[in-house]
C-alpha cells in the first residue's frame, strides 16, 4: 500500500537578477521569502510568509519553492537583508530590497522574475 499527499501544490520558480548600486551598503545576509498574498512598500504584508531561503548576494540565480495551496492566490517573492542571522523576516527591522507578485493556481508552476540592488 502506497500513501501519497493529495494536497495540491503551487510550484514557484523565482529568477533573481542583482543590480549593483554604488550608493547602497548593507552588512546583512540576503534571503528570499515567499509570501502568500501581496506585499507593497506602503502597507506592508497582506498575508503569511510561507518559506524563506538564503541567497548569495550579487549572484544571479533561480530558486524553486513548493507551497501547499487549496485555491488560486497571489504569491509575492521578496528579497531582504537579514540582520539577526535567523533567516526569518522581521518586519520593521530587515530591509526589503525587491519584490514582485504573481497569481498562481494549485497544481501549476508560476514564474516570478525579481531584481534587487546590492
């Protein structure tokens, strides 16, 4: 007898493109987070952070996430500089350097292209 997970997933593929900014300087480590919902710089979070991972600062790359989802929703990928060393986004303390959201359907893959300054 074989058991399988019947919960639908949304696969999120995030392409990160870093852009050098000679006027920006930050000593924290960089992380990428996935938010269920939208994030915007004026109102902040409208959802729950579903997953995070560290990224190499200044190195372009692709990151993949699988999120359990029961209905279609917006998902926001965002890059932040993490200052406490725990890879958890602390609103008001960690600095968001780039974000973008896209709508996704369960069982599908959504691509998000994201750029950030370092």
